[in-house]
C-alpha cells in the first residue's frame, strides 16, 4: 500500500433486517491497491458490507462513494466491482473458458480481446489446460481459481472476496492464501476480503477491519490489531490471550503504572491516562509468557501457579497453568531441545514472567 | 441386512414387477403383436401375419393427420410454456410458505374430472357462452364469435387441462436453480434479460423439456377434448386410435398407431434424459445421485 488514495468510502451506512440491525452507521475507507480484510464472527455484518459494496443489497441509510462519486444508485451489474463468492457460484452449464469470458461478453468486449484476456486470466491462475472442462470436473481449489479468474478478468476497481477460502482444506487454503497475495500484488487491484478466520486475516492483509455487531471495533495493520488491541473483543477474537483483572495502585511515570492483580504488584506499560483505583484488564499473549522455576524468579515480579495441563503442539508446548486465584493461564513456548528441564510435570509449581511492555492494558469493561 | 428386510424387499419389488409385467408389458406386447396381424371384419383380427396395419400408418393422408395432431399438441405445449414460465418466475418471488399455497390452489381444480371441465369449457366458448355474452355486453362485438368446434377450442381446452403438467416440472427445476448464480451473473454485468437467457433458461431447460413431454404426449391422446370442443373435425392421434378400435374396427392399424405413439414417447424420454444429463450436472438429476 504505497499510495493512500481513498478508492471506496462507506459513509454512515446502516442496514436493518426486520428489527435486527446488521450495520450500525458504519464508516469505512478503502484505499486504492490495498488488501483489506473484514474480520468478525458470523453475524457481525461483514458479508452485508460486501453485498452493499457489490450492490446486491441496498443500504437503509448512508452512502457508498467510489472515487468521490455516489454509487448507491448504481445497480450491481453496472458497478466496477466483482465478487468471488463463497460458494464460487460457477455456472455449471458453461466450460471454464465460458465462465471466465462471461463478464467480458456481457460488457460487449470485442471477441479477439475476450479470447486474449481469458487466456491471460487462465494462465494467471495456472489453469490453461482446463479451459474446456466443466466446473464439476474440477477440484475445489481449481474451482476457486476459476472463480478468481472470472472476477479479475474484468479488471474491477475492487475485488470482493466472500469467505472465499473457507471451503478448502487446511493445506490448500494456505497455498491459496499465498496465491491470492501474489495475484493481488501482480494485478494491483484492491482486494476486500471477508473472513471469520483470524489467522487468514493476519497473514494476508495490509489492513484489518474488526467488526462486531455491525460496528467497527478496530482498524489497523495485522500487527497493530494483534499487538495493541483496543478492546477486549478484539483482544479475544484475534488469537488467544490471557486476561487478568486488577486495579491501578499508583502511577509510576507517564508510561508506567503499578497494578495489583492476582495478589501481586505488577509494573505495566500503558499510554492510557489511568489514575489510582481505576479498574483495568491486563492482557498477555500466551507466547509472551515465560515459565521458570519459582526459586529462579525470586526477587523479580512474577506470579505463581501449577501446571494443570500440557498440550504438545509440534512447534510449541502449550502449558495450562492454574493460579491460586483460580484464573487459568496459557503459556505457549517454543521447544528448546537443549534444555533438559523443558518438559513440565503436571502439578509442578511454576513462576510466570514476561517482559514489561509486552502486555496490553485496557480499561475495565463490563463483562461481555 | 436382516432376513425380514430381505423378505420384505422380495415381496415389495416382486409385487410391483409382476403388476407391471401383467398389466403393462403383456398388453403392450399384445398390441405390438396385433399390429402385425390381419384385419377381420367378424372376429376383429385373424392370426395371420400382415403389414397392412403398418402400411396404413405410412399412408400420406394419415401422415397429414398425424402432422396435424402433432402440431396442435406442440402449439398447446408452447402456449402452456408461455404461461407457465412467467408464472413460475413470479411464484419464485413469493415467500416459500406462499408458494405451496399457490401450487395447491393450482391443483385444486384438477380434482374435478377433466371430462366435466371440458363440458364447462363448452359452455364458456359456446355461441351463448359466457365469453360471447360478456364481449357483446361491453360492445366489443355485435354477433357471437364462432369459437366452439374449432382448432382454437381444442387447443384452448388442451392448454387448460395440461397447464399444471408444464408448471410443476418447471417449478421443480426452478427450485433447484442456485440463485447465487444469478447474483454472480449480475455481478459480472449481466442485465435482467441476459440473466434470463444465459443462466435461468439453460439451467431450467430440463424442466421445460419435461413439461413439454408431459403436455405433448397427453395432448395427442386426449380424444375427448377433440370430440367435445373440436366437433371431431380436428382429430388428435388419440381420436384416430380410438376410432380404429371402436368404429372402423381396424385393430391392426390402431395397434400400429399405438406402437408408434409409444415409440414417440420413448424418443422424447430419451431426449429428456440427454438434456438433463447435459445441463444439470451439478446437483439435481445426476447419475451419481441415483
């Protein structure tokens, strides 16, 4: 995302079905050439955003602006936007070639140019030899690629992808993620990708929009979203996170406060203007937690607990620790093959530590 | 699989098979045999090989009649299609719950015997019928139109009787149509007309063909419609067959005609099979689903 020219803007878009508010005065700017992901749990309104941009649904309120022009009044068939559907929606009675040529044919592109562009699109998704097949003679991954080719061949300003990889198995999905990134760079088309899979969102996007209950929760780069979530919903939805509830004891300096949680005094780093007695959540990613023997941690800030379950994950060892207060904590550590003490016994007493500054401190939220 | 189930299966399939063999296969074979026998005035048929029945089939006069019957059936089917297709498209716009009710209402009149309903059409179309009276009343015409006992009346009657047989197969194929495909077509720039011609029509073609079969074939056989509304001037294949057996008493010819009709039916069923195989590969009727 080199240039930051806004391509599409949603301004105060609302959508209600019966009495169910799906989108609540949503504002969103999509920049030219970026890979933007709409991430959220099912029912958060992300697909509705896509359908409104594509023109399949009409917003109740607000505007959809493309290059500063209001396209709310344009029908779906006249918008310079194409969609890759979750179900692919390939035309079963047409060959791969005819599927891809469909959009160009509808736009009355000259025959010779159609042929050229379809072949180009086919080679882009590496399906040259499948041109004459029918969709049902293709594997899921191949159908997916045809669906992408059918959309990008029209050179849309904006390509919308609706959970497009969710029907594929894990390995294929990872391949397609890389393929999609490659295509996006190669074509320099703006991609708007909808998913509920946070891993997918983190690995592909330039920016992520986290949606919940029809409202934007946070917009940012994958790194911002993961490392500095701005509320509990974002923190919990993206990756796993340990949550400790406590309150501020005193302010140390303009970047640090002392927090009492789990019966210990913690020094935490925050930009938020907390004052004494503010209730806070301290959040720690499992991979930021360090486990040591209690005797080694003496004299430093730490909390103690017992190993309650160990889960071998291949790359990492996930340990579930129960603190004396009853709080459960997950610690995810990389294997150190040279460390003979690495494995834990169940019930073993351990000390939890982390590097100050890696935690996230959020103002207290009413229980969600 | 337990023994009881096996026994049940044996009896269930056995009974149906013997029923069909006894009351469909054997009579059909008898008809086939009769078509190759000799006509006899006193005993209807003589057990002597003859091709006379089949020769009459290829008589130019008869071919003209057959053509007449076929074209009337085809026109009926086309009319039914033109009414049924838009009807089904409107029906699809209704909520699921309403569709069932509308289809039910469509079927209700067909619980009445079709003969009775044809008599009703006679009253409608007659010189002093409802339509003529109404038209005269609003002053569109001075003297009653001659509608009854015409080709128009026959086609009208056939279309009325057979319309549901066009609607139901089209509805069932329309219901199988994945409406996301229409969204996809719209997304790719297809206008309403282009979506209809390039997506909806090709994908519901099996339903259209099935509807055609279910209209054309009975339309050729419904002799009472032609008798009551066409005044026997516009004979259907069914009338000809009926006449051979009951009036002319030329059984071999009638049998040959019946065989011809069965062949025609088989040919159309084969066409239908091919069409569904070709255009409905994804889901619906598919070899692997059976």
